[in-house]
C-alpha cells in the first residue's frame, strides 16, 4: 500500500492511501499521529499531549459531585483553575460544572483574571503542569471520599 501525506493548504493536509485521498485539518492530523504513537508505543507519556491530558481530566471531572468540585476549587492553585477554564472555554459542560460551584464573586474574579492573564494561547508545558497538579489533587480528594465520580 502506498501512503502519502502532503500539505494541501494552510491548516489542511491530504492523506493518500493508494487511490483513496482524504483532507484533514491540522488538529485531526495531530490526533491521528498521537493515536499512532499510542498504538506503536503503548503506555508512553509522549503519546499524550497536554491537550489530551486536559481533555481526559475534564472528561472525568464533568461527572464529579458538586461537593468534590467545590473542594477542588478551594484546594487547587488559582492559576491552575484559570488554565483549566481557559482550555475548556468551548466546553460548556465543564464550564457549567466549575462556574456552577463558584460564588458570584469568584466567577467575576475568575472572568477578570482570564481576560487579563490569558488573552493568548497557553503553552503546552503550562497546560500539562496545571492539569497534572489538578489531577493529583483530584486523586487525593477521591481517595479521601470527597470527590466522587
């Protein structure tokens, strides 16, 4: 089988498998690459990007109990919560889960801090570090029985 990849346009790539050709955007091709790495090297930390780690964390936290989320908000570093909310800005369920467990004052403060600190993209390393810290805290809260999924 002949396989080829070429850039067709900005943010668009053409994947060819023999006579079959498909167009994918940059996000889709990165996702495909990460999935291939996971298959070839299972268990490799390199196989999970910062975005994927964040998505995995958010997938779990969406199903968490409100008391656990409130405790997470109190215990976690403010900047880590900001990073999570910034990367979840298009994920209405995650945003509702967090904002629904904040006071009105906290919501206003978070909104102002998000506008001030994160007007641009967040580097992947900062996402990874924040999500790793949040995941450790969530695990501790889960172990103590406060955070329940």
